[in-house]
C-alpha cells in the first residue's frame, strides 16, 4: 500500500511542489489535495488581466479538474481543512471528511490584510486575491461608478487599472508619498504616478483612511483630515499576512510564518510547508521565483531524493504596470558610502538609477527601458568591479562591452 500525501492548499506553491514530485516519483504516493476555493489550480498573478477584460477565468487555469483525475490525485475543492491531528496523523475538512496522512504538505499561502477601520465589513468592501473577488468587482463595475483602491503597491495599481478599464472612476489611496515603495525609489514612483494620472487615475498620497461610510453598503470614504470622497466599491490592497492559523492550532512552530529548514520541513519531520505561509531563516516570501525554488527542493525531498537544499537568493522584480515596464533589484535606496549614477530622459519616459559602493553595483531601478536589467543583476550577483566601464555603465551592456 502506498504512503499517503495530503496537501493543504490548492494554490500555485502546493501544486507546483506536487508537479515537481511527479517528475521524480509519479507513483510514490496516494495524493489528496484540499483547497478552500471551488476551482482547480489557477495563476493568481493573472487575475489582473481578467479584471481588465484581457483574459477569461479559463485562460488562467493551470491545473483543471481533469488534470487531477489524469494524475490520480483526489481533489476536494471548496472544502478547506479546519483541523490537523498530528498524533493520529489525520486532517479534518470543513465538511467533516477525515483523511489520514504519512506526509503532510501545508501550502495555505497568505490572507489579504483588511484594514480594521469602521465600515470595513460593509457590502462593497473587497480584497483582490481570489477569483470570487474579481467576479464581484466585474459585477459592480457594470452598474456603479466610483471605486476607491486602498494601497498603492503593484496589486492596488493593477486593480485600479482593471476597474478603470471596466468604466469606473478610480481613486487610489496610499498612506506614504511614494507608489510601489517596496520596488521603486521616489523619482521612478513619481514618473509612474504622472503616467497613470495622464491615463485618468486619481491619487491621494499620504492619506490615512479613518472610516468607510455607509449603512448597509459602501457610500464613501473618510480620511483622518476630515476629507470625504464618494465610493460604491472599496478594494483593499494593503498587503497580505501569512495564513498560519491552522498550523498554529496544530502546534507547529510558527513565528511570523511556519518555520521551515533548508528542506522545507517543519519541526515535525512528517510535515512540510512551502510558499507564502513559510518562514525560512527569518525571511518570508511573496515572489514567484523563490517559491518555485522551494517547490523544487520540497518535491525532491518528498520523492526521497533530497540532496537539494533551499538557498535564498536575491530576486529581481520585473513588472509591467499598466503598460509601463519597471525593474528593480538589490539595495536601490543606498546609504552611507554609496553613490548614485542617474539617467533621466523625460521625453522618452526613461529613468535609470544605479547604486554603487566600492566600485560595485549594489542596486538598480529601471523605468521605461528595462532591457539591461538582467545584466545589472549579474553585475550585482558577481560583485563585478565596474571601474573600467563606469563611464558607459548607465547606457547598458552593448555600449559598456564595446568600451571595455
């Protein structure tokens, strides 16, 4: 009889791990997957094009129900696990279904952070995390006018763009004075803001939400300074938190997230965890690249060929925000002992900033022209001495290679 692998979480991290396991040992386990959403596995990153009307739900499916059947995987979609009994090695789902495991993989991801201001539970207040959120937004856009997006990070700007494409009038609220402050420096963020304002989006920067107005459903938003604006729809994109309640209640060691070692094993050797719900060497994760690395390592260990170890590495951020290409990597803010090389070409909509320390590139922000991003990333990774090409460094690899 095969050992039983139970996967809690039917998202990208969990299913990528199962795919990696299947490449190495396709018949090793009887696999059961529990998912909170009533769908197969889909690409959450592509919810923005669905909202903008560029893709359909079918277009973003990664693993259809047929895929699970073909791979002899039992899928319980829309039936999340509510209890883990580690002594008996049993999981219990919301429906009451109990399944025994020999190995358990937790991939519960993150939960959107809903700012707990008065009115946050009104009808018309949504997150932007699930297919259901997008379906509700599309329905609202058909017969409502005013949308407010709280949070000026990537997700917030994509939500704002999508809602505007659906015909809504959109205001983005951001608590700091810099859009996408995790990925961009101030000059690049200001360029982005101007570009988006030219497309019709409105911004309230440095604004703190005090209350969402309405009795049954949303009618407006009030700010700390007393300002009010009308709103039929409020979308919260103010960050996410690792979804660890289930793991905590099972007695697994958690800090900010579920603590794992270099094999993605928790403190219980039968239980592994991957994705946005894990903490590895004090770090948590939100980008796809490190999570795919985790899936490879975890899949190999589940397959019994675990010679790999998960090693964190610097991941560049390459994004396309409403048609504008952005790239950032490393320490792009700089500090004591660092210096900046900056190129601004307002007419072409190009901005580049390289941060140097001890004649080495330590960070880069590119706006509009990002083709040399991977080259700058390699210079950072290899700690290359850029003294011979300093004069041409800002103009990219082609010129710098010729100059050298």
